[in-house]
């Protein structure tokens, strides 16, 4: 643990340094710098407080052991000291594991907002209906987290499903909790249109991208095709005075963004370009991450989007996440937005895998 304590002490020293800096009038007057330092301080606070508690526990263990070695001369007091010593030793082990996890490399995107795309995939109308169910599930979960959900683009089916729906989800640490939703979600249930009562299997895919505010990527005009059309119409190139909706295509990657929710064509164009940049950046970053994942053999959170990650079995009221072998018999509650058990288990699995990598390497 000595090497770990050296790392923690470095965090504590940096925390103390920042605490002094943000009380400096020159720093306070520099809003951008003050906000950056305040954010860094907030990110270090839990580690510092956990380490402070750890040192208090160690001091408590040493104090109790010293008293027991010297002898208290009172059987009841000795028994109380032994009980406290047992509790403190158990807490010490727990705190050591917490500190290891807090020192793991942070995903730089964890505190970002996200763009989420949900597509109806295999299963036709049933796949599109399941895409709508997933949208409802994530919306309810977002409400519980205090996040805001904005529909950026949608392509509805006649029976109420979604061929595609694109969302912007904003709030605290959105990406850290929803990044593992990336992939193919499979549903097994009897469709409303099935008269014989047979269970069908359909899929919908979910894509999760962090919102890159100032991405380091250039999109040249020659790589971009922009179509405008009537926002109330079904699409197509209808260039006239009432055309306010915008469809942008990034030709090298084939990525398309349609935007019609803003009030003017200029606003739609600006929003579409922002989202397109994020998607193109994610496209190239994902390719690099896939190569890295193949090398490191990591299993959680790096799978291809076409890979089946989870099954929702309605007849058995069961949800199974195949990446970590988790099965929960409460599909009804999960579809109502109670995703905490699934997401917490995925985060723990990811942390465990990273801890194993640190031990091995």
C-alpha cells in the first residue's frame, strides 16, 4: 500500500494547493480559471476525505491495540476496546479498497452530457416499438437523476414506434452512468400484433456519445453535404423560403444529422453542425478505442454497437446483461426507469477490471 499512499498524498498536496489558490483574489477575479480550479478541487475532494478518514481509523486501531497491550484492568472496557478494534480493522480494509478505486484513471468524458441515438433494428414494427420503450425507460431514469432530456431528431412509425430517435441528455455525470448502454438491446415478448400469442425476438440499438463542446476536429466544406427542407414535411430537398430544417451529411464517414427543432434554418444549421462534429469525433475515437480494447481484452463498455449487450424477457419479467452475467427478475421496474442496480453493477465490473489491470501491469 506504500506506493498507493504516496499517490494519495500527492492528491492531498494538490488539493491543499488548489484550496489556497481559489482564495487568492487574482484567481477569483479570473472567472474561467476559478471555475476550472473549483471543478478540479471538487473532483479531488472525495479522495482527500476518504484518506483523512483512513488515517483516523489507523490512529484508532493503534490506540486500541496500545491500550489492550498495556491492559485496562477492566474486563468490560477491554471487551469494548476489542469490539471497536474489530470494527475499525474491517473499516480499514473497506477504505483501502475505496482509495484504490478513487485512484483509478478517470474517464475524461465521465462528467460530460451525452447524445443518445436509439434505433429500431431487427423485428420491423416490433423493433421500432421497443426503441420507443427504451426511450421511455431512459427518460424516466433521467428524471430520477435530475437530468434534462431534449429530443434532437425523431423518425416515428405509424404505430407509435421509432425508426430512430436522437436525444441530448444534460446534467451531472451523465456519460459516467449511461456509457455502458452502448450496444444492441434484445427484447423477447409477444407483440401486440401477434394473434397466436407467440413470443418474438426483436432488437433496438443504442449509441451513446459524450457531448464534445470544442472538439479538436476539422470538418471541411468539401466533406459536407447540406440539404434543407420544410420542417413540417417528411424530408427531401425543398429549397424555398419556408425551409428551416437541415440535414447534414459527413461524406467520408456517411454520418447524417437532421435538425428541425430550432426556430430558424440558421439555428438548425448551427445545432446540426455541433452534433455532427460530436458524432464524427466519436466515430474516429471509437475506432481507436476498438483497437485498444482488442489489445487489452477489456469486456465492459468497449463492445461494438452491433453486439448484443442485454436481453429484456417480458414473459419471465427478467433483464439479463450478458457482459457481466447479471440477471434481475424485475423488468417491469427497470422499464420504469429503475436502472440503478444494472448501472451500478456495470460500474463495479469496470472498476474491478481496471484494478486487475493495475495488479497485472
